[in-house]
């Protein structure tokens, strides 16, 4: 049995997230049905993590097992000829038998995009959260540094999460403004349900003065979701990449803990 690793990208606007659901169209469902047609056999696909309805993925890793003899490098061409607009297979390679897109990951990178301008942009509406009120970018940058480290992030998790623990490690947090666009990049060993969107909402509240710039440590300590910021809409969120043992992780991952003792996949992760 071969194990094929794929890299895909998708526009989440018209999909109800990654994971299969009974009454909604999802990326996993469409990908599995298309693969089953190409391989002429029912084929299950494992993804790097869940994404919520409307969330996008820039470089998303998944894998599947097959007895089909089609060369891995031919798989993207076969799938892209049949996949609907919004999903593209970027790459496919042979992987070790024990490779698992979810459990083999040592960390993930998410990005949230905010259009901070006086007027909306018709070309950014699907890929950024329009926020016209002025934001203090320096306060947001200062506050983001307090997210670094291993903490219980209960204050940044929506109700309904099914994870066994709310403890996660954030290795790198960046807030950058270029023109009217603010990007928030978070790198960690795992993320809770809506965690990135709530952190972003909290940073927005810090940027507009609704919360003080030094509030993050207190929010983490008190573990009360109601004290944090809003859950921002999904369209500004991108799953950027998952990192694996055999690949070069960002410097922030390697420098955070030299023996990689914290670089472990979160087995029961329910993310954005």
C-alpha cells in the first residue's frame, strides 16, 4: 500500500470547512470523491487539521493510501482536471508508510488579514476582514509578544471545543502593517477552536483601545473567554503551512526549545 502526500490550496468561501459533514459541502468530501473517481476505488484523505467554514488554505498538507499504480507526480494533473474552482492540488509525492498529515506535524502557521481602511475593497472582501476604525499597530505588536510560550489558552477558545487540554505553545507572533493591510501571523504546535480568530479579535480591541496593551498575561491567567476580544469573521483567516520533522521548521521553532521537547503534535486538535 502506497502512502501519497499531497499539498493543496483552497479558497474556503464556498466550502463548509475541511472536514466531512453530513449536510454541507466540504473540501475533504470533494477531494475524496474526486480521488475515488481518478483511482477507481473509495479513497479516504487525511488532512493536517480542521478549518472552519469560509477559512482558506495557502499550503495545506494531506495524505491518502492507495494500491493504484499512477505515479505520484501525475496525481495533481489528474485531480485538477476534475476538481471544482477553489481547490487546487499543488504537489504529490511518495511518503513513508507512517507519515500522517495530522499526527506527524510538529507545528502550524496561520495568518489573519485585516483591511484597515476607510472604505472596503471589492477585491479583498473574500480574503480580509474590513475594519475601518483606526488601529494602533504598535500596541498590537507589543501585546502579541505576550502570547509567546506555553500557556493554557482557554481565554481564546470558543465553546464547543472537544480537545482534552487547552495548553498550547506559540513560538512566534507577528503583527505587520503594509499600507491598509494588517497581517497577523501565529506559529504554534497546535491551535484551539477559533483560537486564531479570537486572538485577532483581542488584538483589535487592544489596537482600538477597548483593552489595554498589557492585558494578554491577565487574560491567559484568568482563562475566561468573555474577557477576551471578539471572534473575527472567517474570511480573513488562512492556514499557511504545517511543519514536519523531516522538513526545516522556522527558526522560532528550533530556537524555542533546542531539544524539540515541545515540538509535539496535538493529537485531538480542533482548530479553526
